[in-house]
C-alpha cells in the first residue's frame, strides 16, 4: 500500500494487488479490507454475488438500474463468459446490521432478476444443476452433437458428480445417432440432424441407454460453414426427456464464433435442466 499526501493535507492510499484471482482474493480479505475498515471507521464490509443466465450485459444493467441506492451499497458487474454476475457490496457498524442490509438488497435484486438468477454466490450452472439432481435423487445422461462433450466436461468438473451423472456420449454423425441412440432414419431424412424431432429422439435414447432419470441432448450448426437459408449458422436444438415427458426447443444464436456457439448451447441446455428441476418450466 502507498499513502500519498496532497498540497491541501488530504491523504489517499493506493493498494495494488496481483491479478491472479485466487491470490488477490485472499490478500484483499486478510489485509486490505481490515485496513480499510480500521482507517475509515467503516465497521464491517460484506458482499453478495448473483449468478445469472440468459441475459446480456446491457440487459442485466437495465434490470438492476436503480435497485441499489448509493447510500445502501455499491452495485457491480462481472462478465466471464459463460458466467455473467452482478454483485452488491455494503458496509455497516456491526455484522448483524450488515447481514440485515445485504438480505434486503438480495431480496430486491432477486425479484428484479426473476428466473434469470440461478445462484447466490460465484457458482457455475453445472454446480447448481448437480446440487438439484443430488437433492432430488435424480440421475442424468447426456447426448451431445454440436457441443462435442462440453456439457459432460462441465458436469464432471464438479467433485462428486458420479453420484448423479451416469453417461455422456458424443454422437456427431447421423450413423452414431441411429446406432447408439435409436434415432430413426426417417426422422433424420425428413427433419435433419439439427431439428427438434432429432434431439427429442436423442434425449429419449440416451436416457433409456443409461437408465437415467433425465436425458439431455444438443444438436446444432456451430459454423463457420454448414449453414443454409432454412438453418443458418447458430441454429441449435436442445432436448430434455424424462419419464412420460419431453421438452424441445430450436434457437437461433446468430453467426458467432464456433466456440461461442458451443459454449452458449451448453449453457442453455444446462439452464433448461436447471429450470425443470426447480419447477420453473415455461
């Protein structure tokens, strides 16, 4: 920390921290925040993080505009695709007063965000989905085409995911969709690989193959080639199957980079499962 004095006698302290988040967070919590509280007489400082899905940065800003009075706290935003988060920081004289203030702010922000809010805290959708599956005693199998195993990778990054994640298959070719998942040849010929009909059969097929509670499937055109006037680049389909039910949706994500389309498709697929598990189906 460097303390500077002005010609008018006022002092300002500048603190520089390392850019590595793990190191920065620990140093800030153990050194910087206590120093600020001691020097400024601010009491205690705390924050809450709100993890969201299905919003752009500008839309998140619009939803939360005016939700936090500067006298109550400070609102901030963090975008680290595919995560998009809002945060609120507040101060109070005591820990109890701080928690009460943060609780009020949390309720207000959560109401603004609605179903776009999937977790309070720095949490990925794969962690939220995993917790919901574990709590309900349900299991999951995934059949991926355009996402190429990305959903399975994210799910298995969570420790203990073997308790609910049974199987993931990457059925990239039409032949593998037919042979492994039982997708009908006539469905592929009539609707194409990128269609709601195909992901419905993929989701049902992988669910039955694994003996899972849920089957989740993706197919799409990630680009940069392969698009058509009927199905341009960025066209993706997501399917979710369960006992006696099926949900499918065709989405147009736009002509973005291949990696962006894959990441966003995985994010939206996990969110569909999250919403179903949480009883937020539309």
